C-alpha cells in the first residue's frame, strides 16, 4: 500500500512537471483574462520590457502582462494592438506614431501628401491654431490649408495666415482679417467690398478709386458734364456732385433679363418700375451690395431661383429692346421709383400695370 502511494506521488509530480514544461514552452499564456509571454530562452515571463514576437513588438508591464492601446513607457507614448503589435508610422484616432512607434508631439507630419500638426499632448490640431507665434488652419481630412481663404482669413503656400498684405483683391490686416469699407494702408486710402474686393476705377459713396484702387484726391475726375473735382480728402467740391459710373454691358444685360422675365408683358413704365425696385435694393443697406447678389438673393426673384434668368443671360438671344432701354436708363440715371423695394400681383401701395409696388 505504501509502495502504491509512492508510485502515485511520483506520477503526479511527473505530470505536473510535464504540464508546466508544456505551458512554458507554449510562449503566450492567458492568466486571469490577461495575456503573458514566457521566454523559453530566459526561462521566465517577460516583464517591464519590449519583446519582439513573430516579427512584431509587444510590451509587458512589471507584472508580466501585455499592454495594449495607448500607454506610456519612459515618458513616451506608444500604441499596441494584440493582432499587429506596436503601431508604427500610422495615425490612430487623432494621434500619430512615428517609425519607432513613439507618439509624435509638437511637430508637423506628412500623411499621404497632407500635412497635419500634433500638439504638446500629441493630439491632432484642427481649425485655427498657433505654432511658434504663427497662425495656421488645418482640417481633419485635408490637413494644412494652403493658398486658400477660410472665412475672412487667407493662408499662404506654407499654410500660414497672411497678415498686413494684399492677396488678390483683398487686404488682410495685422490680425489677419480681411478689411472691408474704407481704410488706410501706407498713407493711401482704399475701399474693399466683402462681395467683390477692392474698388477699382469707379465711384463709390461719393469717392473715386483709381486703377490702383487708391482713393483719388486733389484732382479732376471724368470729362465734360460728368467732370468732378475732389479735394485732399477725396470729397467732391466742384463740377458734377452726383457722378455715376457708366454701367457695363454685363450689368445692363443682367438687369434687362430680370426685367424681361418679371415684366416683359408690361408697359415701358412698368418695366422701368421693376428695374427701379432692383436699384432701390442695391442702394439700400437692407440688401446685398452688388447687382448680381441683389438679383440672386435667396427667396426673392423667381426667375433667378428656378434657373430661367441664368439660362437667358448666358444664351445668345437678344433681350426685348424696351427692357434693355429700361435697364440702361435706371442704371445710368438712377431709380425712377424711389422708396419701393417689392412688387407682386396681389396688393401694395402703388399699382402700375399688373404689379403692385410697396
């Protein structure tokens, strides 16, 4: 009986040793829902170090457990997946890991021809932000914005916000924001409109701006009966006190087209009235500040909304002569129906033909 117990004990020990050997030689081991790795050469579990396994790098903490996700080692962050090991040269979420698997901080990174900036915490910067005193703009999909206007700001070929300089028809001030209205740059006065930029070779609010966009001072402008003299402040003091820029062919055709589509079957007076409504809006602060933007303002003129205006304007068809005449007269001499901004066929203050005006 004693001999049998001894044999059973030895057999049990043998099986335990065999089992332990099998487990240790297996490498990966699950323990309490966590993963460990046994190094058969060192004859111990890997702890507090990196280990290359099957061509992939893995990190095990001081207890020997595999670390996954984002974690810090020696003050540097890494990202590990169980299936692929340490992530290298790749974007994971809003963070980028370099060729050594270290999370990038405070630097630009080129990813598929796009540049992205990762801040002090490693997170990708988007929107408007500063780097070394310079302002940039990044989107999450395209990275650094270059040679592009975003809102009232413009970013150059390096993605840096432009300041205190002209870009095309707009001037960007010391804070980078586009300047509108009348302003001075280098002792010269300019005027910029939000919709069209620098005012050039035309009158705007009683001041004339030359071919270089600079407000004219101390000189005669125009000729004949349209001649006006502006003083050192650009204010008209002699000659024609109400000068107007001659309308362009494009402006005449556009106004004639909308006049035809809205009042082509009305009398000449009715056509002039409709054209005058458009000009009244153009001269009012309640509406946009260009002829095109007034006519194409959302929810206003039906032909502009349904596409018939655009189709007529760009066609080679001639527009009804009376409509062209009405448009030319109103653009040259001004509105013939002051104070009216709307018209319809149902009700209003003044009736001309089929239209009520208010």
